[in-house]
């Protein structure tokens, strides 16, 4: 019975993901098609003759009917072909391969920071209800989540990079200390090549942008963990454990704390989308060479083809991550299967 319910739940989640991806891709296609102006003229119109502009439009398929463009776009997106930019000789796929590791490395580090801060502060605030720590924790969660990421980034740079000089202001590594690129993930490449100097400089550069982005997402986890901790501490099974004489520490960590963490798994999928959105601003502030910085650069040059390809990739990643979180949640919490 348990196996059949889990299998049914997983099949339903996979089935729901397919139309979600199709709707996301359709919205990306339509939103960029309704943008004002001609994408070729907006990008390189001043440098090309009308004949060359017409050739570019024909090469990119912009003269085809909208349904033909849509079908070609969907087929390419679902097979990993994200098109070609106007202002870059690389394909969008190559640009993604070059920049995505930096963004994912930043996002994973930020998520680790968010979970640690959210769980520790939220759990202690719930355990120490109505104490100064609880009030401070709730205030911290509200303020840090409401603060604009770019403002926090600039404040962090001013404080820890300019004034205290503890961390660098930009980049993924210091010049010649960058690791040999194998996977594109500097931490993993440093470990694979056993280049500990590169690992040190990579972590040194990662701390400031990663903590800045992680604290913003951590504000959500603080409030979520606190509320669930309070509800769990009032649950019947916790009271029963206390009545049986179970030590308070075991009650907190074996029963209340463990069950209070279940919603964290669910909310992580939603926060991942916000994390990637925040990474765009964070990468801009810290000159981090990831997907966000690439999007901002292509928006500045009005290269809509490149923007469409990168946004399409991000939409697919968010959909896949949401599916994985739902699958993990199905294994962790049997209640979601019914």
C-alpha cells in the first residue's frame, strides 16, 4: 500500500511537471515577442545596412510565421538547443555552459548559508519563545528578507571589503590562483586537482556574495522553522514523551526539531526560484561571472535571442528542481502522498 501510494504520487508529480514546463516556455516566448522594436535593429541596427539586417532576420528565422517560430523554439528548448545570440559568436548553449557553474556554485553556497541560519535561529527562537533572542530572531528574519539584495550587497562590500578589507569586492578567484577548469565549478575543480591555494581563494571570493544572498533567503527559513517548532512543541506526542520522563534535550532534538524541519524541504523548491532571481542582482553587484551577469549584459545590448535562451534554461532548471523537491518530500513526509 505504501509503495503504491508513493508510486502514484511520483507519477502525478511528473505528469504535472510537463504542462508546467510547457506553460513556462510559452510565456517566455510570448513575452519576448511582444517586446517593442525589432530585435536585430535594436541590437546591431546602427552598424549594419538594411540588406544585412534582412539577412540576419532570415538567418534567425524571424521572418517565419509566429507558429513556425514557436514550434522551432519549443523543439530546440526541449532538445537542449537554446538558439544563437546576435552579439556573441558563441551559441547560447555554450554561454550557459561557461556561466552556469558560477551561478550554481553561488546558489548552492547561499542555500547552505540560508538553511544553517534559518534552522539555528528559527529553532532557538521557537525554543526560547518571547525571550529577547526570540524577538531579535523574528526581527532579523523580517528585516533581512525585506532588505533589497543589491543594497545588502553594496553594504557588505563597503563594510567588509572596502573598510575592513577582509574579502575581495568582485570575481570568483584571484588572477593566477584560479583553478584549472575541468567542470567549471571552482571548488570541485580545486579539490580534483588538489590545488589548495585555488580552493582558498575561491572560498575567499565566494563568502561575501554567498552570505549576502543566503541571508535574504534565510529570513524565510527563520520564520518558518520558528512557527513549526512552536507547533511541534505543543503536539501530543511531545507532551507524551515528556510525560514518560524523556530528557528535554532528546524531546527537542529527536522529536520536535526533526519534525519541524519537514516543511523546510517543501519550501526549498520555491526558494530556489527566488534564489536564482536574487543571484542576478548579486552577480551584478559583485561582478560574479554567472548567468545573471550574462543576462544583464545581453539586456543592455538588447540581444533578445540570448536573453530568451538563458531565461528558457533557467525556467527548465526551476521546474526540474521543483520536481526533485516534491520527490524528496514524498519520501520524507508520507502525509503528502495522500
